C-alpha cells in the first residue's frame, strides 16, 4: 500500500537523484569534455570524448556565440547522451542500493527503501537522457527549424539561455538539463545586457 511514508521516500529519492545527476553533468561536462585528464591521455575513449566536445562541438560547430548556425554532423555528433553510458556513470549509486536491498530483503522496510532508491536513480538517469537528447538538439537547431513544443516552453527556453552562456563563456554553466551544481561550485554566470541581446537574436527570449 502506498502510504505517506513511501510517497515521501519516493520524493526524497527523486530529489537525491536530481542532485546526483546535476553533479554528474557538472563533472562529466566540465572535466572530461573540456579538460585533458589523466584518463584522456591514456585511453582512446576519453580522448575521443574530449576531442568531439571541445574541438568539434565547441571549436568547429558552435564556437562562442555562433550557437545555431551549422547543421549536418554538428547536429548528430556530440549532441546526444548514450543511455548505456549514463547507467554506467551512475552505477556507483544504484549498485550499492540494490546490494543493500538484497542484503535486507525486499520484504523488509529497509530493503524496499533501498530498492526504491535504485529504481528511482536508474529511471531518473533514463528520463534525464531522453530530455537531454531532445532539448540539446533543439538548442542548437536554427530558430525556424525548432519544434513548437520547444519554442513554447518557458523551461526549455530558460535552459537554452543557460546553455548559450556556456558556449559564450566555456568555463561556466556546465549543467545542461539539471542546473544546480554550477551554483554550488561557483561556475554559474548570469547574462549581461549584451548576452540578452544575443539571446533575442537566437529566439531564446
């Protein structure tokens, strides 16, 4: 039976999942996609991620304020998140929760609580990737080719303005779908009057 306790538990796990995803966005985007690391110097996969994002996505396709001028490969490569990679990146959260659920047993409150957390985390990552893959492509599409649901959504346009600042100033606003970590880590940047004028040209205001 879905009692107030389980409702509160579900909401709590959803909030926890949001925080985790926000920081994963911040770390994955701000570190692995923008900076050479020990991993990128030794493993081809991480080197490819760095090259596709920093050199291709930011350097060749959408440098600075040229936010939506290119199509073709620019809207296909480094625009979407891979669903399997997302679950792997979050497995440090949901694997311990499922192991704890197995340890306590699903018939116990503790076991069910841990299992709920694991399921919520995996589901949240899946939904996050669906939203990222839809919204990020729309952000970089030319205004006339954007979907009506995007152009009519205040949330989507706010996220687009947030992401526009990242392309204008690549060392800030690393979060794309789940803002929050940028404020905590001191990498949030608010738009100036000039930035707002540019956003209007791109149809984000």
